[in-house]
C-alpha cells in the first residue's frame, strides 16, 4: 500500500517552503516515522538536505520533463516502506512552463496527479486579512488540487496572527500554525541556492533547530491526520518500465564530491535497475576515473569554487585525459566547464582545465542562464542515436568566452521553437550546460 503524501506549496518563491519542509521532515523522523522525501522540479541542493533530515534519499518529480507513468512509478517506489511522503514544491504552486511531458512543471501538477493534498505556507509579512483573499484564490484555482491547510510565515505579533488566521479560517480552510520571524534559523546560501548540505556546518544541529521551531509553532499532529485521510493515487508498477533513461554504458565512472554533486538519484537508480554499474570517484581528492569503466560522467556542481584545486589535481587531470583516449567522457554544466581549456574564477584568475574541448568559461563575468530545455542529439552518442530527444534544464551563472567545434545537441527552451547549438563534442568527449532529467 502506498504511503500517504503531502506537498508543501506557496504562492511564490522565498515564502518558507524549505523551512517548513525540513522542519516537518526532521520532526516526524525524530518521532520515529519513516519519511520519504520528494522535491518537485529540477533541483539538486534541496534533496541533499531532505536526505540529511530523514535518512532517506530524496527523489525529484517534474511534470515538464517526465511523463505521467514515470512520475507515478517513482512516487510509488519512493513511498515503499515509508509512513508518509513529504514533497517540497518549487516556486509558486502553479508556476511552470508550456510544452511539458505531463504538465507544465508546476508543483500543482504533481499534487493533482498523485492525489497529495497541499499544505500551503503563506508569507503574511506586509498583509493581514488580505492573506485570506490570496489563499482563497489558490484554493479555488484548480479543482484537482486540495489545500488541506495553511501555515502562516513571518508573523510579526499575536495580533497579526489573529487577523490573518481568522480571515483564512472563515473560508473553511484550517490554519495549522504560524511561524514568527526568526532570522537565526535561516540556512546559508550562495549563488545557486543553499550552500550544499555536505558543506553546511553543524547541519544536524541546524535541522534539529528547524524541527524544534516547527514543533513549537505548527500543529504537526493535525498536519499528519489531515494527510492520512487522503488516498494516494501512485500505483505500484513493474520496475523494468520505471527507467527514466537507458544507461549510456555498462560500467560508468561518476565524479562525486563538493565540485561535482549535481547528479539526479533517479537517473542513478534507473541505470542500476537496467544492469549498469556505477563507480564514484573524487576529483578534489585527486582521484582519476577508474580504468576498468566504459564511460566517465562529470556531473554539474561548483567547480568554479574549487578551480585552483582541480587544476592542481594532476592525477585526476592526466587520468581523465588518458581515459578519453579510448573511452567516452561526458560533462554536464560544471563538468562541461572542466572539460574545457580554462575556467576563470570569481576573482578573475584563470585555471587550466582538462583541455579536451575547445571551451573557455568565466565565472568572473556572471550571467544567469536557467530554464527547461528540449534537446536532440546532433550526432550518434552513448545517450542515443542522431536526433534522439532529451528533456532537462539549464541553470548556471558562467559565461562562455570561447566555444568552438561540433555541437553536442540542438536545443530549444520551453518558450521557443528556435533550435540552437548546445555544447560540444569531439573525439569521444562531449558536454553542455544541459542537465538531463528524462
């Protein structure tokens, strides 16, 4: 039987979804519940915090990149052995993009598809009774989505709480708690979002503090009782149809450390389920990709923060170059930057990279590039044959100073049919800023 689930949503970004999500996850885990964590949308950083809070790996569900069958199978799988599933939404509850595989990529799509009620966290700073008008609009916007209750955030006083809560409850919607303003519980951030879980000092204490904060100000028992009254629609399915993407090789070397951490767990599991073997190594520890592997995968991450150490990691660099002489190497985003000639860090210092592609990138000249991407392979590749279509996203601040050679793919964003060359490929080495999801 599938575990019941709930989704933490909001009217917009920066409303407190992560605070409430991590606090609930940790609080329930401390009570002895087995919590299965989920992140809606393309995100690498939040799931690592979910895993630290619950002790279970978090899975990404995205209705723009994934079809409905894959979403329901991943949801069913992650709920196995769990008492409850808690999903953290992305952006505003209904925010997305056109042309998705099973929806627009909105968190509401996932809630509707899986029958998960939404617990809305609403930032009431700068408003009182007006909060009820916003909550009413959200609750009535899509009949498929059930708002099970509201948690107020950034409440300034008891009077403020009462004004907002009474107006919302007059709509017949429960107010499950009210979080006061508290800057001490904010997690540290950097340019792509939160500082990674593995780099956050005193993470366990921070998570416990979030749990204490939520336990004090939210009726956690009422939240769970409301969720258990709703039946999840995620059905169990055969594992062999769950694969998000066929593995690009039998034995895959995957870089994994603080510079290369953006690798989706559902892809790793899908490849393992198909019989592939994954072997992790750390470039920051100056480890080379294992010689007995068939393909090397360099995920995204934060190489720009570690460019000096990577440039000095000669065992890694020479081993990567030797590997590329006979076997395929592919880099996503940060991994793509490392395959180039040079990477300029935020201070303007240039660092020599692997030199396997004619690429020069700069983090000193920053510009945000983000959004969903359709892509089709520009040539035969371990990921598929010429023209094979991929779905994923792009999210980086690096600027390309030089990019010369044959493209890895032809890509378009969710708002245009114009295809543009994306990335590079040369002699069995390829890469782009594109992150593969499905």
